[in-house]
C-alpha cells in the first residue's frame, strides 16, 4: 500500500520494505503487470508516474536496507536486488479466539473458505468438484469475507459501483452461506464448519507464490484443511504428513475432500496435527523474534525489559 514511486528514491535513514506478495514472479509481459504502474498513478496511489511497475519494485528493493517477505521462492526473486531478506509470516493471535473441539459432522456437510472478495474467484478451481460431491451428500460452502468490493481500484470504485460478495459466491456454487468477516466472530464461524478449503489457480504466478498464512490461520483453530499444491502449502502439508491433502488436479481435490467427509478421525487428526505444527513453528514468540533479527540486521536493538 506504500507509494513506492516515492519511497524508492527516499534519501534519508533506514528503510524496511514489507514486501509480502510475489509481484516479481509475474512476467514483465503480463498485461496487468505492464499496466499496474499507470493505474497506480491514475487512481492516486502513486505520486509519480512510473511506467514500468516491475522496475519500480526492483528499485524499491535496491533502496531497502532490509526486506520482509513470506516465502523462500519470493526471497530468491528479491536477493538479486537486496541481500538482507527475512521471512516473517503473519501474527494471527487476535483472530484465533476459539479452537475446534468437535469433529463430528451432520447433513449438510459444511465447507468453509476465508479471504478477500477479490479472491473468491479462486473457488472456481473446485467448482466442478463441489457439484460432483453435492450429488452424493449435500454440501454448504461457507464463505467468510467482506460483504462487497469496489469494481476498480481506489476512488474510481465510487464511480463504477461495487460488487456484492454473495453474487460472486453464487457463481461458484448454489448452496453458499456468506458470513461477514469480523475479528471477534471469525474463529467461531470457521470452527463450527467441518472442513476448510484453500483452492489456488496453480497457473497464476502471483497466486502460486502465496505464503501459508491462510493455512496456518485454519490450523491454529484446529481445522482440517484441503489445499492446492502451491510450494508453500505443499511444504507445510509435508511437514505434518498430510501431503495427500495438497492437490494438483480436480481428481485429487475430489478424492481428498471425499475422504475427509467420510472420516471423522481423519479430520480430527489432520486438524490437531496442523494446530501443533502452527503453534510450535509459527507461534507469536517465534515470529516476533524474527522481527528482532531483522531490526538487529540494520543496527537497531531493543531492551526487552523496558
């Protein structure tokens, strides 16, 4: 959200760049990548017009004294421009207010997805799978998100109107239930569902480079999860012995969800293994310690007793 058209030339002091998305993985020839710099200027997000958005990102990385990113693959893309790169994922303590305890299920079976309205389209990756499963056992797809989103960036959204999230969701599946995202109720809604899903378009380099934040959020709540096999999700699933729940094809998605629907013990074990992994390797103290390491790398230190 920062105006990197200005910050990439900032001449004073230390700069830490929190660069958590895989924009550098998008080819320069991608039309959205090519237009992004112009659009950012047009909607007032950037003060200076810089036609080559990728070059602006690279210049921002060169200017930064330290960079926070979210995956090993992203770090590899950044290091040609800045060697001081640190992997730090989200602290999610404020969202995880409740943890799943009951893994039994009833009819209909409740799937849940959480995210921004702009990412609801990722559910199209399993649209046919949901329809096939629903023929044999009734399903409800619970979507936890904001109620609407602007059609275009920034202030232009007011001119061209807004898109309702429920309309986007119903294009994916008929039996949907929309829940408004709220920090105080999010975990209650999610833990009362039976299985979480995180489908990703594996052909989209930006989505393919997403970190495991959403998976960890579900796991912190004790939720069993089926995901697409992005590098970050697959690595996390392998760490808990559930690599068969990271899917590359519709057939794998169908098999994985069907197995989880039919086996309460499997759902329990997957949810508990995920929670133990998230708490052990991505707990709040672990993540804050990584921030301490980053600040130390640019000459700052903190007295923790103060």
